[in-house]
């Protein structure tokens, strides 16, 4: 897998924020150790490679918060979130402590490493913890801008860093926690997407138009809290919703959008997301996307199957 | 030890009998709370009451009027189900009131069967799920060192709690980071050995690189001697005191392992318990 610009930005942001804020402390679970050396050098005594004991790393991060510091805990998603969930729930959630969990290896980013290194349900796990906010920055600038705005807010933040960035650029002022970004105006279909599949959705729009659809594309970098106002305004206009995401239906963007629009009549809803099964096939990340239909062709096929054009 | 067997504590001379009277008064109050609240773990609290009483009486720096005082020492009861012992000691030192104790397990009370740090003044961490408090304390100890603060941390863990893998993750990390501002006391009352008889806790802690002392956890003198030996350096080997204790200590009816772990005394049993603690 090629180097991720978002992960590189993570290291750069830690360096810059850490140099200005002596409360920032970074713990890693034996990953990104070399990338974070500039932070470690610039901020001596505030970078620790805790090793292969993720639950304790999470508890330690909460302990740092307890004495007034701002912790960042970082490693591969299944180990930081699924293995350590009770530590997240109790040590951060129950204690109402603030901190930042930053993952790589979400969904099947580590495709060839197999299911032990996959994580398809992170938003579902953390989305029900009171006070927790969930971010899925799909570009380097989004991570940098979002992190700087929320890292000290006093409750838990999750940043899911995808391996692949989308190619869109935004003004920093347009990247606001909890606010969706309207990427393409349309009239009869709202495509709500997040992470790298903004690229997939944009790639599908021309062929969708050829089939008679005029898609409105809304990009989400904040899963919780969701931008209810912008989503509702779009849906009430188009009356058709397609959610495209790399997460299982329940607890991800799909079920959250469905919950949001459940009272609206005469609405068509569908989701192109991950099914509740382990991705046991090998191959590249792109191979995995093709297998589950998270491609331009998959979106086109899905729309034609699910939505009638009266 | 003085000429007449009294315990000499700094400038204070405390006859052993007086110390026991105080601790037995705590035990009686615990029994009353359980009977009134109709819930609670009496033997677990009796196992650790002497340890907590000594820590608050002679070691911890605190300000009950300002529980968040930044120069305080931290006490973390990682085995949260022993919290009745903590509650009565916190009341003794002014964090809680008699009314608070009377509200144990009541709908409008702040005290439950596990301590809630978001509600209870003087409780640092909300514990109950075993293996969390110690790991958080390791993060706190590291954080205090980062901030160049010399507060000390005392963590009380159960021997059953030492079944949890996170205890040993944390022990390993604390030694590797040389968190010399951290002291763990293990309540070695034999609960763990009920399930896993190979239970050489001192050897385990030594193997993890900790300065290890084994004492009688009901002896004020031995507790004091062990605690006095700790250097509490910002960078140094962390210390564990493996305290041999008796679950239900002080009341023969309750001592040992069995049905009393989570049981409310009946009136006739209450009478027997109170007579033993008189």
C-alpha cells in the first residue's frame, strides 16, 4: 500500500500542535513510530511507544486526561477500538474524560492482512458513547483542520484515517465539525458519502446523468454529530437517498441517515455499504471495493436497481 | 515499636488497641450501611479497611474541602467492590457526610456498590470492572511526571483482579517507564487462589521488575514500615506491597471465602457480627 497523505499529515499536525501546546501527549501501539519522530524530537517526554498492549494504552491515555493532559492514542483500528472497547467505554466515556483516538486500518484498508486487521463497525461501537464525536477525514487538510478545532474539547474524539484520500480540495473555512459539504447540486437523487468514496460517487455522476438522474452529492467528514439540517434539506428536495460508505449498515452513516429521514413520506432510501460478514478474500484494497460493489459501476448498478425513475 | 508495644508514627504514638478500635468502628459502620442499603460486599471491605485507613491517616496529602487540590496524592481503589471501606474512611476525613453514608444504594444517594468518581468527592476513578483502575493510574503517574509534579499515587488492587491481563500489561509498562511515583498495594486475601491455586504473587511482581514487599496487611506497623521504605522518585522502580489479608477480617463468621462475599446479614447474624467487632 502506498504512503497515505492523511497519515503523513497526522504526523505533521502532531508536530505543529504539539509544539504549540505542551499538554499534547501521543501514545502509539508500535505503529507510526518513525513517522512521529519529528514530534518526539520537538516535544521530548511527550511521545511513548507503549508496545503491544492496546487496552492499557487506552487506559493510560484516559489517565493522562485525568491529570489534565490531552492524549492522542494511535494504532490499527481493530486493536485500538474493538479489543479496547471496554477501556474506551469506561475509562473515557464513564469518566467523561477528553482525548483523541486516531486509527489507521479501518474497514479493509489492510486488505491482504486478513480479517484480524479489518474493522467494519467502528462507528457503530463508538457512536453510542455519550459525548463522543466521530470523524472520517478523507483528505489531509480535513484531518488537520478538524483535529485543531476539536482536540481540546474535553470529550472523546475518534479520527478514522483512510489509507486512500479523495482528490477534492476545500477551503479550510469550509471544514467545520458537524457540517456536511455540498459537493454537487442535483435535483432527484441525494448521494451521501464519506471517506474515499467521494471519489467513487463523483466518478459515477456522468453516467447517472446519462441514465436520467441528476445526483446531488453530499460529503460527510463528521459522522457524529451528523449535519441534520443540510441532509434533510437535500432529501426533501430529491426524495431519493443513496448512502455510500465503507462500514456495516447498522451504526454507520447508513442507519444514521435512515433514522434521520424515517418520518418523511414518499421517500426512497438505499445504502451501498458493507454486509455483516468477514471479508475473507485476499487482494488489494481496490479488489475488496470491487467485490462489494463500492465502485463507479457498482453505484450505477445499485441506483438503477433500487430507484425507479417515474 | 515502643516500649509498651505501641506503634510510633512520626510524632504520634498510637496504642495498637486504639488503632483497632478505630478500624473496628469502620467495620461496624460498613455492616450498618449494608443492612440499611440491602446490598454490598462486607468481606471485601473488611479485607482492605486497615490498608485504606493507614493510607489516609498517615500518608496521603489531601484537602477534603478541595478534593481536586492539585498537590494532592492520589488513591485509587482499583478493586472497586471494596468501596465501602473507602466510603467510611472518606467520611472520617471530611469528604463525605453521615447523610451520604446513610444514602448508600438509595435512589437519591451518591454512593453505590462501586465508586463513581463523577459523583463522590475524594473518589478519583470510577472502578468496578477489574483491571482498569491500575492501568489508568499508570497513565496518571506518567502524566504527573510529564508535568513535573511530585504527587504520589497509591493503587489498591485485588488478588483476584490480578487475573486480569491488563494488570500485567500495566505492571510491565510501569516498570519500563520507571514510574517511581507509583505504589501498588495488592490485597492478597486468597480470592484468586480459589480459582487458580498457583498464586505466587510476590514472584510475579518481582518478575515484572517491581520492588516487592510482602507484609501482613492488617498490621499497622508492617504497613507503615513498608510504606516508609518507598522513595517515591519521579524516575525509579515502582513499588508493590503484597499485603497478606483475610477476607472478612475481624469477624470469624465472615472470614474466608464463601457465601458472605455479597450477602446481607440477617438479624441474628448482625448481632454476632457486632459482638465480634465490639
